C-alpha cells in the first residue's frame, strides 16, 4: 500500500527521544520497520528553528546538523515553521501567607505554523491522490479534525503512530483514525543513522558528540 508519513517533529522529540541516546534518528528506517509490508513513498517532517536555551547554547547547531543528516534520506522533505518570542505576565504561585498577589513577566517562545502546515499537507496530498494510506506521527489532539476528514470524508486509511513511549494515546485521536500503533524504545534504538554521513554540497556530517 502506498504510504505517506507526516511527522510532528517537536512532538516526536519531546515524547520519544529527548532524554534518550537515540536522537540521531533515521526516520525512514524507523517507519519502514514499523510498516514492512507497505511502500513508504514520501516522508514529511514538520519542525522549526529553535532558539538558544540557557545552559545549552549549542542546541540550534545540533538541530542544524540533524537537519543536514535528514536531507540525505531519500523521499524525505523538511517543512519549516517558526518560533515567536512573546512576553507573558502570570501570577507568582509561591508567596508568603497574607502577602499581596504578585505577578511576574517572563519571556518565552511559541512554535508557529508547524501543526497547520502538517494538517494542510496531509489534506492536500489526500485530495491529489498521493497516497493510499497516511501515517501521522504525533500525539497532539489538534489533529483530530484533519485526521477525521481523511478517514471519513476522503475514505482513506489513516494510522496514528503515537511517539509517546509510555503508550498513552489521547482518546479523541484514537477515535479519529483507522488504527493506532505505538512507538517503542526498541524502534528508536534500531533506527539510528550512521555516526558519519556525507552530502553533495557540504561534505561530512558527524553525529553531535553530546548525543
């Protein structure tokens, strides 16, 4: 069965690989191991450039290195969103008894467009007949509506690959797809890229030492 894969990059990272040694993930190998009887044609990876975090200023560099590695994978395309800085004022939780309410203003970054990009691409490809089956890698309930449209309105098979290695799938998501499969730690371990790769433009790509 011709299969396209749509990966929510940040959901995959935070739910599956963040605190593991398996960040150097070969996305095609991971998917093909889980769907060995299907023809995985296109893999769409949705992400955004991160900002340096306190104590981890090399994180953006590692992300760029990983993107270079991903671009060597046949049939894989990266789709970029963005992070927007914003200041938020919130009440302070811990304060002394009888102290007046205090507020703090903090700066944070919010990811923009990745979810919309994934949903739009999923529906566009379905309408153009680019797959017989779609696999969506996420555990984000924001995708309930587009998943339901693909299954019920376009009559195509759609599978949710839940990246949460604890196996907890949001109920609404499970009810909106044809099948739910769970990503396991062993799937990550057996789907790692070589520590050194090459590409035509920039030469050698090395796995970050911290990974």
